[in-house]
């Protein structure tokens, strides 16, 4: 193995010797503290927003249960049950009870395919918007909500102690229509019309 010359040995020592980094080189590291601050603030904001949305999106409803014992008690005591049912369809709303389906106006019973509250051009309109001269938006009760509420008010005058209603909808009905129907069935007065809403499958 050939020996290194003094010049070569000096070059090797120079290249392999350790030297302290320059202060300018040490400042070149990535500072991720501002990035972490942004991420933490974003997480806190998302958690607060999600909690607020969940707090106002709560809807109280019940699911149907098997109640043969209740039915036998009613038969033994001679009591009749209203069995009020509201069904949402594209054509409108069907309101029925133990005696049959209610005709438009909710004053008489009618057999066959009956639409108690007709839709508006194939749509269930629960609220309407209007603007005043200053450009402010005002919300008002839609024709569908008004028709259903007035119908249930007539039923309530006959069945004052009844509070339960069964709500069902066809599969193509959007969820917002179910919420609108639940609001209309409770009414807008100090005393709710039918606050005990029971959800049922849309089978007719």
C-alpha cells in the first residue's frame, strides 16, 4: 500500500476534522411551532361548532312498540282509540284515524284514495319567504303546514285528551318534510295539539 504524502495527509485531516457549525447554519432548522398553534386552534373550533350543531338538531320522537295488552284493556273497558295517523306522500298528506280517512277540510270521512291536504305542484310547502321594502326576509307558514295544522285543530276539538299521532312517509319523501310535519302537528298555540309523535314505516 503506497504511503500518503505529507500534503495528502494534511488534506485528509482537514476533511475529517470536526468543526462547530456556524450560527447561520443552526438557524436553518424548520420551526413548526406556528403550524402546531394553527392546528390546535382549528381542532378547538371544529369541536365547538360540532357541539353547537348537535345541540340544536335534536328531535323528540318515539318508535312503535308491541302493545297487545293495552289494546285488550281498551276493549274490556269499552274505550275507543283515535289511532290518528299522518302519512306524507308526493301527492299530499293523508290524515286518517280508527274510523277511516279524512276528506279535504277534515270534516267528513271518505273511502278510497283520499288526499286530505293536497301538495303544491308535487311539493310539500311548509314555509314561505317574502321580502319587505327594506330587503329583510320574513318567513311565514306555508300552505301545507297551514292545511295540516287546521285539520288537526278540528280533530283536537273532538278528541281533547288525545296527544298521540303516528307519522309515516313514503320512501321518496325528504327528511325536511318529516320535520315540517312534526312542527305542524305540535301546533303554534300555547297548548300543543299532538306532541307525542310516533314514527312508523311508510306502508299503505
